[in-house]
C-alpha cells in the first residue's frame, strides 16, 4: 500500500523555517520512506541539507537543488536538473508558501505581489515545467499545498491576511482547472488543504507576527479553535500528500483533502 518504489518525486520547500518538521520536510521524508527518489528543492541550502541528512541517514535516496520557486528560469533549470539526475518526474509537490498579515489598506502593493508570487506563482511555475514531462511519460501526479485560509474566514481570530487567503484560494482553482486540462493525458492534480498545523512556522514566524512573542498563548489559542482540540502536525499533511501522490489515488483528480481536525466542517 502507498508504495513509491521506483518513483521520482520533486518536493519544493523541502527544508523547514525552523527546528522540527515542516510540511515539505515531513512529506519529502515520508515519500523517501515509501521508496521514492526525492529531489529536494529549497531556497535555503542549510534547511534542505538537514532534510537530506535525515533521508540519507534512514537509507533513502535523494538529491538537493537550490532554486527560488518564484523565478521561472530557476524552476526550469531545477526540473532539468531532476531529469539529469533521476531521468523522470512522477510526483511534484508544490509546497512553497506562507502568510503575511494585512488588509487592502494596511498591506503595501509590494507585499501583495510577493504573497501572490510566493503562494500561487510558485505552484504555477512548478506545474508549467513539470507537466510536459509527465505528459511525455503518460503519467504523473501533482499535489499543491493550499490552506483553510483559502476556504473560509475566521473573523473572531482578529487575524487578517487577505493576500494569503486570496492566493491559497487561487491554488485550489489552479489545481482544479489544471486537472481538467490534463485529465485525459494521465496527469492527476490535487490539493491538500492544511488547517492549523503545529509546524516550526508557528514558533519561528507567527509568534512574532501575530502573538507579540507569546508562544504559549498562541499555541493555546490555535488548539482551542480546532474541534478535535489540538493542532495537527506536518505528518498529518505528509500522509495526505502521500495518498494523493500514490497509485492508490489513481481515480482522484481535481479535488482536495482537507486536513484540519474539523475546522472547516464547523464553520457556519
Ligand atoms: N504550517 C502551517 O500551519 C500551515 C497551515 C496551512 C498551510 N500551510 C502551507 O504549507 C506549506 C508549507 O508550510 P511550512 O510551514 O511547512 O513551510 P516552511 O515555512 O517551514 O517553509 C518550507 C521551506 O520553504 C523554503 N522556501 C521559502 N521560500 C522559497 C522559495 N521562494 N523557493 C524555494 N523554497 C522556498 C524555506 O527555505 C523552507 O525551508 C506552505 O504552502 C504553507 O502556506 C502551512
């Protein structure tokens, strides 16, 4: 079940912004545990080399590549480097992304543009350069990472991040519409929609931007809004990505798996 033996998987953002397990790092490690050769892509070589060390320490197969996923030429070069190294691309996980606070008045145009590039253009560029390879192979699976912020709003939190919400909603429709365009060509495109996850992002970035460095209060507040009573973690995301990338999901395309402990179901 869920074997990735013989498959080659590109995971973007395969490092982590802080110590512990981010979604890309856990996904890359899980795909390697299931037998995939994993092409680890990140803008930060220290972060991605840590993931490489973990996978190689477990006896898995991987290679690292530095690329800024917002820059087309670097994405094209990255995909070619994967082909040079592993000869094919069976799975692409577009995991790069993250939020910046602000509403249309408080957010600068530059932050808006960077958010759209960071969350939406990165997935577009990954698809752009991998799809022709998957079509030539006659088979492939793409999994894009969205967020529950792309599905619903939690006005009671006081947290506003309009560009993140808009770009993560865009990721869902990018996936669905691309899935339709490639359904007869053997390529499946799906989205994993994480809820409130306890990844290094929480302590490293959110504690500063939304909680005035009060980590304990931030963790308690995030746990409290989840019907299951706690945040998920990066492995919850990794398992959903693995399933959508696997041959067991062969009849699934153009849809989403929401991994949120019940948050979306609880919204009015
Ligand atoms: N952590 C959460 O609670 C949460 C919730 C909902 C959605 N998500 C989504 O999950 C995805 C992963 O989030 P995370 O918190 O696990 O990751 P993260 O913030 O830990 O980042 C993963 C890696 O991405 C790399 N990266 C950043 N910009 C890059 C670029 N331009 N090109 C290449 N690599 C780049 C970083 O160096 C880092 O190593 C994101 O799309 C995020 O929006 C996360």
